[in-house]
């Protein structure tokens, strides 16, 4: 608090006297006179623009409320301010004039000062509480005090200092206030607070009461936890952090809904790692909070871990002496990559790298092996630092010699009900990397590749939906690997001149099988996922990949952004999990304008999209038969 040097007034008369003296026109009057209380003392100050003679004096007058007259308190050798000690409580009015050799100036302006009562009681100091769910509270100390009853007080001055420092005014608050939040504080620091009754009147100096000093309490709280990480490892979630100073312990919180958290464990400060066992596949968000006797640390960090479902390897195929393809099922929808593990003896497995998943990833390609060698593989789903448990182990023996695959045979072409061209063939090789489908019109010389299909023992067919009426097409299928390729027979087919190719897809809620142009297939191969009607929406959501691919489109999944992107026939649809809005060719649209709760969701680790919005955005006609509970999609709609 600011210190003032007190100049004691020289009292010439033992009792106040009435004003006497002759005014000199040549003697300058004091200006900008102010009077204000400072504890039990009255501070008077003024400005003087005249010459300061060694005999110049200042005479002080106070208004006497008893006699209703001004009375002189005496004179003092010239100085710019004085302190009158031990003034009684209440309002006091003063003015001053200059005196030189028995001559007097005019009076200065008058001003009123107030001696105020001290605050009633000491301030109570406490830390702001930082509790779930946000942990985003600011570092702050709250100072509270009893209500002010002094009638002359207009404001409360809140002061603060460190143990070896000086008091600093933080703020003047209205006298109606009984608390103040000090947000300009740092963790692990001791602060001492006091409050002062004040009277503020315009631009003049305020009056100050005697302070109510808070005996220094140590107000410390630990800094936010640093370097906190959370990751899934198999069925475990592992949390790590740095050890904290000024900390009694660590609280571990888990988010159970958007605005709700639960305390998982209270740990000692010696613990810097905590493992949660036997966690089901899913997304888990945690916060760890340092605390001590003063309270929780503010601004604690939140981290999300993913427990990823174990992948199952369905088969492995050596497609060349130095290359194998690992086929898998049951991929977790939260996975963004696959880690591959290699072993020569089937016992010790080492990681050989992580691939990033794409929308069409159906197998893992492993290269660099030796011919005629038996090797073992495992794989695991990944997402950043999160990784699932390793899959089942599979083995494969690479071919002894480098050979091209045997050619496919018995290539046939037939028209579907929708007048598309269905190709089927026989697979005669066991070392192909995939099949390439070629097409040309009868009038053309060169074939053009229209599809590149990864090898799969169950997939020896392809539907060409990009055909036009009244055209003659010639097809061939080529098996290939890193060594070479071999062509099937050529097959020729002519589309009807009046045909309009349509794709008709039929599916039912709670049925894992759909029909595409009359041919049955699983909606979510190997997973048994079914369309679901969400009762509170009255809308159907489905795993959309099989439907988009049946129409001839492609679909991409961005696990980080939790975003699905669909491309088909010049249309691009972007949808985000739990977002009721989507983008169609860059334009933002409500998924359901009449129900803003409808949105993409994840059910049993599978991404489910609102069927009608996606289908109609792609140009399909959507029909519902309530009797048979059948949804029919027809493309094109007309």
C-alpha cells in the first residue's frame, strides 16, 4: 500500500479561531485543493503557482458544524501537502490560503474528506474449485468479506502482496459486493490479501479506511499435469504422466457422457502410470488431475484412448516368390491402420510396419520375402498410438520359382435384369495378385481396363454397369502377379437397343442379407450387421458401403475426423459421425430437415448412415413396403 510522509501541522492557536486577516491582491491563491481520509488521518494537498518565499506559509481552515463557521487550524511553512493526525470519524470540509508577512491570499476551493470505518472482519480467501467435467477453470483465488455497513463508504479496495513484497491495489469494487475473484495468480505461490473501505468521488483522490489485514495463508495448488498420454493396448488402457511438484496425489477421471465424468481412482503422487484392464472395444476419454490441500489443479488435459477390436486373418496367399497377401475380417471402425508382424518360427513375431487404411483396403501386402520359404504372420489394428491385440497366426510358403499365374478360363457374359453385363470366370491360379477386367467396343482396336480386382477366392465375377444400350462389347479378364499375367478367353455381348440399365437393391430392417438385381449378398460381409430403424427418429440407418459399391460408387473412411466420403457418378457426399448436417457437392444440407436429431452413428463398432438421405442424394428412388417391411432402392430414379 502506498506510503505517505506525514507533515504535522504547526498549530499556532490552541483553539480554533475565526478567520481574520487582510487579503493581498498580489499573493497567489493555492489551487486544485483536495482533502481525503487515509486511515485515521486526513491528507490535504494543493498546488501553488506563485513564488515560494522562505516566509511563505499555508493556513488551514476546517468548517465547524457546531458553530456553522470556518475556523483556522493554524499555519505551516509552505509545503504541497500535510497530514492531520487522529481525525474523528465522519465528514470534514477544508480549505487553505497562503500567508506571507501578514498578508493573505484568497482561499482555495473547498473539499470534503471522510474518515471511514475499517471493514468489519478479515477477508476469507479460498481457491476456485476445479471439478469435472470441464477442468477448464481459470487459475483464481476468491476473496470474501462481510457486507459493508459504513454509510460514507462507496467502494471496497482489494489489495494483494507476496510475503516479502508491498501491497498492490487489484481493483476497487462497489460496496454492495462481498467477494472478488483474483485471476492474476500463479500455482505454487503464496499470496496475502487485505481489503479497505474507500470513498470515491469523481476524479479526486479516494478516501481510505484502515485495512483489515489477512494474516498470510499459503495459497498453493499444483500446476496442471504435464505430458499426459492415454492409449489402448489390446484390451488395456494405459495412462502415463510426469510426476508433479507440490502435489499430494492424482485423481483419474473417465468421461461417461458429454457432460458427465466419474472418478476412477485416487492415486498417490508417486504413481506416474495407471493401467485399466479388460476394457471392451470403444473410445475412452480420461483426465488426470493433480491436487493438494488447497484443491485441484486447473486446466487439466483430456486424452482419448481407443481399445480396438482384434482383427481375424481369414487367409494368406503367396502371390509371388517374394510377396504375400494377408486377408482379414472384423476390422474395428475406429482403426486407421494395420500393423503387420512377421516370424520365421511362428513363436517370435516382430513388427515390419504399419499401413494406412483406405476405403478399399481388403488385404495387407507383404514384400521382400525369399522363395520357397515358410513364414508366419499376425496383424493388429492401429489408431495413432493405440493398437489392438495381435490376430491369429497364419503361415504361407512362398513359391520355389518365379512364375506367372495361370490364365482364367470359361469367361462368360450375361445381361442382368437391369440390362447390365455380368461377367463370370474360373480361377485356375493360386498365386495371382488380382484380376484386371478389360473392355472394348467392337469397333475399337485396343482394350481399356475398367476394373482392378484384388484376388479373393470367392470373387470371380464382375458387373459392368457403365454400358450403353445397343452397343456390342468385347471383354477379357487377366490374372496377374509381380512376375507376369495371363489372359482369359474373349467374350462378346450386345446390349438391347431400348434398354435402360437400372440397379435395384432390396433390403429389410433386421435382415443381414440384401438383393442386388435379384442376387443375394451380405450387407456387411462376415459381420452380420443389419439395417436398424431408430425408433425415436423413425428413420433407418445402414452400413452403407455395400450399397454404394453395388451402385458402382466408392466410399472412404477418415478415422481421425470420423468422416465418411461417398463418390458416385459426379456426386460427392461428406458425412460426419454425430453431425446432423452433411455436404453434397460442397453444399451443406440437413440430413433430415424435419428432424435435426437424425445423424450418422456408430453401432457395434460399425458406421451406420441414414439410408434415405444417402440414397436420394445419389439419385436413387426410395420406396417402403410396410407389409413386407422392404426398402427398395432404384437407380436411376426415373
